[in-house]
C-alpha cells in the first residue's frame, strides 16, 4: 500500500511542484468520484496552492474550477 502522506511529504521536500499538483489533483478526482465533494475540493485547493507556488500553467484552470464551485 502506498503511503500518500509520506509520498507527498517527499515531493514537498524535493520542491517538485508539478508532481505535487498532479498528486493532489488525482486525490481530488478520486474523492469526487466517490461523491466526497468536500474532500475533493480540499485536495483541489492544495493543488491550486502548490500550482501558485510553482508558477505552473494549470493555476488558472484550478482557480477557475474552485471559483465556479464557490470555493474561492
């Protein structure tokens, strides 16, 4: 079994913003698929923050999705 907290901690320590955003987006989509929208938006918000920190292109897409849902 993968320890996602440990994996994310390693990615954060390495400063790999793209991998962090990908991991959080995958976690968000998994939660949305299970009908857990609050948890999904929790992870999507973390993806957004790391995208901002990394200056990544998907920042705008994540921001739009969060705003559309009333989460920003």
